[in-house]
């Protein structure tokens, strides 16, 4: 059973999501908070498998909360939910180190699938937001599933999680220079100009 923490400033929405999660029989809501600061404090006392978090909240918003987590070296999976169909928020969430991004009109099946995906170390995003976020991704040809090596996929997953080269090196026990080389090879293979675009491409074509 996947333990979930819900973060949203609207109690009615939190309760609705909690009820949907309970109906699935695959996850349980461990706790609820109304802002990012309260969530970080609760997380320290009661660890969970996945945090499902709103983007815009009074006080500490969802993106700031994720930035704080990643700055502290924490790899807590975070799935962002929002009512705003805004690709810039999606890019900001990715850059902060979020592991998923969905709109709140998502179906129960898709929500549970997303929770299971990020709990297992994967990444998921609303397809239309990925396409809106980068014309290069939208127009790029489908990726060869064997385009990246297993090590490159591992590095790219950590890049998508918002980790720096130094942090990635520490996690997978490689020299920082080696990680930098892996990132360079990834960008070349995917024909991407930067790390964010590489993550967008990889999510779009399900390379990670």
C-alpha cells in the first residue's frame, strides 16, 4: 500500500482526492497539509512514499517546497496537481525537481497510475503540457528505445529529479566529471540544448 501525503490549501479538494485514493485500494492518505511549509514539517515526522501537491498555495507554494526538498538533498517523490493548464508552471515544476505534473481533472485511474509511477522512481506528465513546453520535443521524431544506455537512463532520471552533477555523482558513486560526460552524451544523443529539454524529450518518448 502506497502512503501518500496531500498538500493543498483547499480542504474540500484534499478530502476529495483522499477519498478517491482510498477507493483505489492501492494507496492510502497518511496525512494532509494546506501549504508547503506545513508539509515539510510533517514529512520530517511521518515519512511517506509520494507527496501529491498543489502548485499555487498561500505561504510556501508547491514549487518552492520542491526546491527546498531538493536543496536539502531529499529525493522524496512529488506529484504536482493543478487546475492551471500552464506549460510555464510545468517547466518550473520540472526545473525544481518534481517527479510528475497532472491537471486536477485527471481520472482516478490516471491519478493512481501516476502515484504508482512516481513511487517506483518513474516520471509522468500531462502530454499536452509536454508538447506545449517545447516545439523541439513536439516536432522531434520518436526516440529509439535503445538510444540511451542503462547508466545514461539512470543519470537522466536523477537529472529529472532536480539533482546537480555533484549530487548525482554521490548517489551513483561516480566521479563528478564522469557524470558530466554522461550528461553531455545524453544531450548529444537526444539532440537537446539543455537538461530541461532532455527531460521533456525523455518523458514525452517514455525513455525514463
